[in-house]
């Protein structure tokens, strides 16, 4: 990758830059180092990542954009947590991902607990639920959360 070296601060800037990303100095007379992107053959690398904010080409393993600092978000194919968010032609599996199930189950448990606390507060009493009743309720809640609503 060719870079322009700033004459003021010495920072490496991408070859298409007109001003330095660090000091704002003009790169009109800056020297180029490396091989220009025009000369390179990218036929083996078909997946280039572009920053959504500044439209600059990103390094393959980058987490943030070097030029503007924006966090890079990448689609993860084959991930067991996010594969339902990627459109596919294979059809719907009918179930939820583990993260969706866990999130829904926890939400339902929290809402149920808040409902019981509200009932206890209104009736000015205490509610004691034995473990042999509580554990099947938790299992049932997570089983229901795993069923995808359509």
C-alpha cells in the first residue's frame, strides 16, 4: 500500500489523502512510499472492507478506522449467535439462537419477578416459592423463550 508521508509531522497517510490526518497539513508536496494501489493486483482479495464513515479502505483485521476512528462493524457469517440476522436463501430454521433464547428468558424471568414483587407489595405480604416449583418454572420459561415467534 502506498502512503503519503506528511512533511510537517511525518505521519503516514493513504495515497489519496489531500491533508494529513494528524496535523491537517497539505499533502500536495508529500513524498509517496510503497506500491501504489493502481499498480497492485487485487484479484486474490475479493473482500475489501470500506469504512462506512469516511469511505477509506481498511486493513483486513482492523477494528477501528485508522483515518476517522469509526468502529468497524463486520457481518459474521456462520456465527452461532448472529446467523439469524444474515439473510439466507436456505429458509428459516424455526428456532432461536442461543443469545436470543437467553435474552428472552432473562427478560421474562425479570418481568415475572417484578410482577410477583408488585403483588407482594400490594397485598403487603411475602411470597415464598420453594425450589421444587421455581426450577421447573425457570426451565419452562427458557423452553418457551427458545420457541421463535412468527
